[in-house]
C-alpha cells in the first residue's frame, strides 16, 4: 500500500498558481483536494494513486458565493454552511 507521504503536496493560493501546477504535472498524475474525506479513503484503499496532491481549499476565488441577475454562483470549495449563511 502506498503511503500518503509518497505523493507531493501543494497548496496554491490562487487560480493562476493552480493552473500552472496542473500544466506542469503529467496528465492524470495529480488529484485535487478540497475537503479530504473521500480522498483519504480512496487513497488508503489504492483506488487513486496521484503523484501530486493539489489542495484547492485555500484559493479564495473558489470559495465565493454570489447572486447576479437571478443567477446563484457557488464556488467549488464553498461549504454547505457557507451557502446557508
């Protein structure tokens, strides 16, 4: 079984940084991490084996919630609690 320490961990702070990391990594060699529960289970059970872990939780743009012209936009890392509040 592969241990979590074998994958390189990155936590970009902006979308341009994330996109740069994604472009540098070979295709299908990275896994985006936003929360972790499913990721950790799948990683431990060898369902996924990324060489790189890209933690997107710290990217502010992905946590935004807005309403514009009667259209609700919810960022990828916004939580259910964020939406309710």
